[in-house]
């Protein structure tokens, strides 16, 4: 746990530093340093070096510094429950289009949110340009210190007021910071900031005197009224508490102006009300910003605020993570493509080997089936041979649709010749529809007996013996004709 912190405010014309010590739940202001400063960042670093070397600040203490008011942008961003959840998960890229900055230059951090309607929320978000943040960090690094927190003026003042004026934590209140170059006001509800507005102050308080302060006071009252109506759509109640913090000695005049124009109760913030002082006497410098920075660093669990360093770290990690993911995806895609390509080549090689084996088998089978043929185109040659065999088979195979072929007819004829009868066939003519037998037999009776046997077969019908029979010596010449048809035997 951080025990001691140095809060630093670098203004347009001054530099203020406060060293705060935490003792349990109490806080003690050990050292205060305030000096006029120039805008040059090198001189600011040189001035910060003297805090340790000349003014006794602790080199080991944590360091917190605020961004200039004109470098911080505030927005009340409207979103739904999905957008709110993204913000809670530190997905700050959702703010890229909501600020007048390049997306790569935005360092944004949400502070608080409130529900405005059903499933609608308003998120108070602060943002700084990345370049300005790095410039402020370089100021601290140039003083041989390392910043633990880089915050905002208005949130730091809110931390100081919240600690020293406990009544500001309940109900609705307004916190105003008045500096030599700007006005910043924040509306809080139960210690949660709802809206922040920032206005530059044009003019010079030293040259114009009370007239200038009166003008600033009138502008302040006008903007307070506008801000209140924007949030609550009503006129500001006269019992509203307005806490004033600033560097002007005439804060009493601003208090009177607010009372006169708004009727509200203005309270000059006292940064020493509830903190201990190591040395007697209160510095005249306005330490509300520097003190709030130190308090936020020492008690982050109790005091709300923002730290642009953390937001920058989250954004950088997110960008780095995204780049890593893109690189990983690219590597994976390349690896997948390489593996796929290798797989294709392996598959091609396997198919080529298989094709070679099949070609060898075809040639081997071709030589086995057609040893007399020379191999030219094995598949085409085999196809031609097969077609020739099919034509030959058609001559001896069954007729289309008839279910009986010449070979079967010849088989039936042979099996139907009676046993013990000497019948010789001289000529056999078989067509798809009929058959004719020419031959010799021992007697005409043998011929007629065979005729009856043929009539009984399933394959023949209309079996006729040609007339007349001729006799040549002991042999009878005959002609038998029949139609070929499958008869129903049932």
C-alpha cells in the first residue's frame, strides 16, 4: 500500500506540489510547494527536480500529476445495456468516434454512469490526446520520477471536496474550480459526478480588477443554470450546495454573486478541513488539485477518480493484443494453407501411384486375355473385343424377349431323340422363330414317334413332318419343321 504521495498540478503560469502521508484512515499534509512557472516543459521538469533536492520531498513517494484542463475532453455518452457492459469490460474502443480526436490518439476512461430511461444509460467519460498524455508523463520522467497516476483537475478537486466536506457526498451538489484561465464545474449526486463542463476564461484578472471577476461570476451563474436544466429539466433549487475551489483571493465575491443570481448556498472549499498539517500555518496557494491527486493515489478504494495512465495501458494492451491476434490468425491461415498444399501433393502422389498400379493390372489382364494382341490402348482394344464377343453371343444366345436360344434348341432336339432309334441329322436350321431338321431314320414310324416327342417339349409347337417321306434303300429321308415358342406347361 502506498504510504506517501506527491500530488502535482502544472498550470499555465504556476506549479503546485503537495506531499501527503497516509496514517491509517487519516491523511497528513507534510509539505506544500508553489511557484510561478512558464509553459516550457523543460523548466517544469527542472522545477520538479528541486522538490527533492532543495525542498525535502521524499524521493521514494508515489507521484501523481494532473493534465491541463484544456487538454481533457468530457462527454456524456448515451448507450444501451450492451454498450454499458462493453465499457465495464474495458472495451474503450467504443469511444473512438465520440471525441474530436483521431481514433488512434484517444485515451478515454469512463468515470460514472446513470440510467436515463429503460435500458438506456448516460456514461460520463473523460479523454485526452495520447500525445498530450505522453508529454505530461515526460515532464515527470524528466524530473527523474515515475508517475503512478495522471488525472484530471475536476476529479482531483472532487476528491479534495469529498474528503474535507462530507456533506457533499449526499444529495445533489455542484463543485466549481476557478483558475486564472478557465472555469470547470461538475454536478454530483450522492458523491457521483453526473456531468462536467469546462469553459475558458478570456481576459486578465489583474488588469481588469473587480469588473473581470464580476463578469466571470455572471458567466458562472449562467452556465450553472443551463447545466442544471440540461440534467434535471427544471430550475435549480435555492438550497443547492455549490462548492467553490480556486486560486482567486476574492472567492467571497463569487460566493456573493452566486447567492445574488441563483439564491443557492455557496461554500468555499477548505482543503485543510479534515487533513492534518505537519507544520503550523496554511499556505495561501490553492492546493485542491494537488491534494486530490495525492488522496486518489493513497486511497483508491475510497476516493473515486480516473487515471489516464491505466487507460493508456489498457488501450496499448488491447491494440497489442489485437495485433498479436491478427499475426496469430495470419500464421494459422498460412499453416493451414501449407498443410493443405502438402496434403494435396501427397494425395496427388498417392493417386499417381495407384494409377500406375491400375495401368499395370490392366496390361497384365490384357495380355492374359488377349495374348496374341499387341498392346496399344488396352481399354479400347478390350472394348472392341467385348463388342465382337457380344455379337457372336447374340447368334447363339437367347433371342431378345424369347427366353430361348439356338444352343438350348439344339440341346432339346438332341435329348428328345428316342433311345435305341437310329436317326441321323444331315442339316439343322434354327432361327429365332422356327427350326428345321433334315436327316435319315430306319423307318417312318421312328420319324413319327420323334415328332410326338418333340410336340411334348415345352420349346416347340406346330411340329410337322414333311410329306412325302422318301426311301433310299433301308433308310427313310425326312424333314421335320416346328415353331419355337415357350408353351405353358401348367
